[in-house]
C-alpha cells in the first residue's frame, strides 16, 4: 500500500511540475528530489500511464547516504 501512495504522489508531482518546466526529464528530476529523497528512496523504474494489460508501477531502492 505504501508503494501505491508513493506512485500517486510521484505521478501527480510530475503532472504539476510539467506545466512549468519545459522537459519531462527535468520534471522527473524535481519530483525524485522532492517526493522520493525526502522519504529516503531513489528511483529504479516507473510508469505512470496505464497501457493495454500493463498497470502503473514504481520500483524504488534505498538511498545511499
């Protein structure tokens, strides 16, 4: 369940930041820093959109200090 809330807040952040920044890569970077790093995580893989037969997902790992 924690992963689901993390996914929704991360994808919501990307949608909101994308309105102000030009590229999607920079929006992802901002959201990784604000959403994931504040929880001590970093990103491995993610997909926000659901496609045919595939659900949205996020894979994280612990952050090195």
